C-alpha cells in the first residue's frame, strides 16, 4: 500500500514537473541573416508583426510612461485600466518608494499556471525603463524608439534579439508573455517568430513605417 502511494505521488510530481517545463521551455535561438540581405519591404512586414507583439497588452501594460502606473489587461477583456489598488511603481520602477512589485509578484521560474493569483516570472517583477514606453504608442513611435540606441539601452538589432533570448533564458518577462498562465491571453505568434522578425527587420536596416 505504501509503495502504491509513493508511486502515485512520484507520478504526480513527474507530471507536474513536465507541465512546468513545457510552459517555460519555449526558448529561442538566433539565426541572423546577413545585414542588407533582407529587402525594405520584407523588413517592414517583419516590423508589422513586431508591433503586434510589443503593443499587445501583455507587453505594453508594463511598458508605461513617467507616471509609473502599470496597466491591467484590456484587449479581449475590455479597455485597459490602471492597476488596481492605486499601485504606482515610482521612479525606481519596482515600487521601492511605496509597495514593491515583488510583494505580490513573486520571483519563480515556473511562470505559473493559475488564472487568479498575481503573475510571476523568473526575474523580479518591475516596469520596463521609462525610455521603453510602449503603452498607447503607435507603430512609428515604437519603431523609432527601438531603433534609437539612446532609448533602447544602446542596442543594435543583434543586441535587441539577444536581449529577447537572454531574458527568456532566465524565464523572464519576455518568455512569460507567451506563457502567462491559464485563462490569460498570450501575445501573438511565438517567441522564436518574434526573435526571427527582429533579425529580419534589423538585416533590412531597421526600416520604420511612414506616418
């Protein structure tokens, strides 16, 4: 009887572990085309898909402006709205001045699957730097920001792609966007497609849409 109970518990742990691994296993690799080998038109098509990802509420809600207020979802759940409970992440962008984001959003690599508890990731929860403001921005504004080293942490197109891969390797916010947990809408496409699109866009010279 004890053997059966132990075996059942072991199987439960194995299955649970497999589910966690599957949820956080969407790593990406860099297969960069040569600079100049992608046409401007194909680069713009790639950026259209990039914009679909970065403007999605799952990403943009934590890429907010100097008011330091995170947003709650929007999208299929209706209009986006400020984070409940009057949360303000402050100039620190981690809530150090008031209530730390980590007080509710724990740091854990399994990314979480439950729809109701606060989401979490493998990196400490925080807003993106204010220079990375995406919420409410159009494709021209975001393209200009992403291609400006003064507003993208000094990265070229390879650096942007590497940032995505590195963040995902830590089970961070990039990977969480595609694995937000049960009942939460993920960002479109896949992490690998997004990395490939950044590389295509970069190889085309980082072209931006016209106004």
